[in-house]
């Protein structure tokens, strides 16, 4: 085969994750080291997810990326950090059938083309950077024959977007903030796998696909620079919540899970609170990332059905309205209806 006639590619799919104890604030902007631990739930694959194909060929002259069909710049520090970290860990690759051989040294010179697609709104507060950067790291690592384990890959994904380190694992995941200045111990660990608490149903109410006005990166930077309260949150509030949340997950204790997730989220849905009060014990937890879209977690499938009924009644999906989809943890109930 002529030297420039081959293309080697890998495609991967990664679900997003929704934090129930949030990461908000960095102690190191370059390495993306957080000021507190965080805990999230990774959604089932296929619903809110990123699909990324990465390819190398001797014919490619530049690294390039297309996001949702449009070429975007790869020059940002984060993409470059991820590419550098993966390239430096590439190992020899050989496909005898196709006559392709790439040594560790040659990987450094080969340019990569990346095509990525999110099946949910990008930069709208539904953690596209988590699914996106985790998928990028995972697919590049597969392509370049990187032999690191998930924990080490999570530390690389973290350098692309903090929340991305948690999407390397399914189920319930903790991002340990770590102590080291070089970030080597700031990694994600799985607290419980996806089968552990099978009853939980996550419903995402997409009320707006518009790009949020403040990116997570700059929002948390402003908070760290201007808020006195954030120090108290990171040092006193979150460590206690993390312990309680870990215990709630281990025991599948929904009332505690709901209380903690709602307390850690930055907005209040009076409807959910009223319902939980009315029932006397929590039925549903809500949590928001940095945007208007709501994530609702119901304690079981029966409650999820009741919740959907209420949502559909109160906010019927309309083609001309912003609210156009309800996505449920393991089934897409309604998408772009109307
Ligand atoms: P979100 O709430 O969606 O995570 P952020 O402001 O944290 O919003 O991050 C949005 C940014 O993440 C995008 O502008 C883009 O740079 C990056 N991103 C999102 N999806 C992908 C993807 N599939 N591949 C690569 N980068 C992505
Ligand atoms: C509210 O991971 O998007 O979703 O690290 O700057 O890319 P960068 O920010 P990002 O922040 C996520 C913030 C959050 C809470 C969370 O996911 O823990
Ligand atoms: Co994000």
C-alpha cells in the first residue's frame, strides 16, 4: 500500500455525567485541579452522549477537529494538553494485514483528524464538556495504543475539562481532588457500578438548547475570585456532604440522596419540594448544572412515570417552545416532540 494511502480510525461513544455534589472552583487553572471532591451519576450509554471518531493518516497535514459538523479551533490549551498527554503515551502499533506499522516515535509526527457529535445541546449546562472530553481522550488512547488504565486516562480527561474525568466510569463516580501539585492524585474512582442502584431513574428536562451565557470555566473562576462563601463551601460544607452522599449511595438511601443532591444544587424547584413535603418522604431529587436545564432523579420507575405525567401536564412539549424533550435514564420517552 502506498505510504500515504491509509487511514487508521477509531470511534467511541461516551455518556455524560451529572454531578450530585458539584465541582465548582479550581485551585490550578492549567492542570484543572479542583477545590473540592465531587460525586456524579454517569447516564446510561446512548441517550445523552458524545460520539467521536479520531483518525490518523500520513496524508493529514494538520491536527483538526469538527464539532457537531463545524470545524472549530484546536489551538485552545485544553485540546493541546490532551493531545500532548496522549501522544506521549502512544505505543508501537502494527496491522500486518494492511501493512501499517507505527512506532512510538512516528505517532508524534502523525496528524489527527477528530469528528465529534453530541446528541444533546452543547454548552447548555448538560455537561457536554464532560462527555466530549472523556470521549476524545478515550478514542485517542485507543487509536494510539495507549496502555494506561481508566484512572490514568481520567487524569488526562481532567486536563480537558474537570467534569470529564468522571465520565470514564459508569455508575456513581467520585472525583478525588487530590493533594499533589502535579495533579497525579486528582483522579476519578468508581463508587458503585451501574447495576448497584438500578431503580433510580434520571429525567433530563431540556428547557433550553441555547448556549449558556457563562461557561462553567469562567463562572467558577469568577466565583473563586469574588466569593468568600466558596471557601467555606469547599472546606466545610462539601467534605461533609461527600461523606454523607457516599453513605447514601452505598445504602441506596433515597431520602438522604435527595436531600443532599437538592441541597448541593444552586436552584430550587418549588414543585419538587412541595411534592416531597406532601408525600412526607422524598420521591424525586433535582439538580442543575450551570444552566437552566433540569435533571430530575426519581426513586423508582413508578415515581418516574408519575413525574413525567406531571411534567407533561405542566410543561407540554411544543415545537415552538424551548421545552422540547424529556430524556429518561434508560429510555428516551419524548424527544423533540411536536
Ligand atoms: P457544558 O455545560 O455543556 O459542559 P461547558 O462550558 O463546560 O458547557 O463546555 C462547553 C465546551 O466543551 C464547548 O464549547 C467545547 O469546547 C467543549 N465540548 C463540548 N462537546 C465537545 C465534544 N463533543 N468534543 C470536544 N469538545 C467538546
Ligand atoms: C456545574 O467541568 O464544565 O457541571 O473544568 O472548566 O471545563 P471546566 O468546567 P466543567 O464544570 C462543571 C461544573 C458543573 C458541576 C460538575 O459537573 O461537577
Ligand atoms: Co462542562
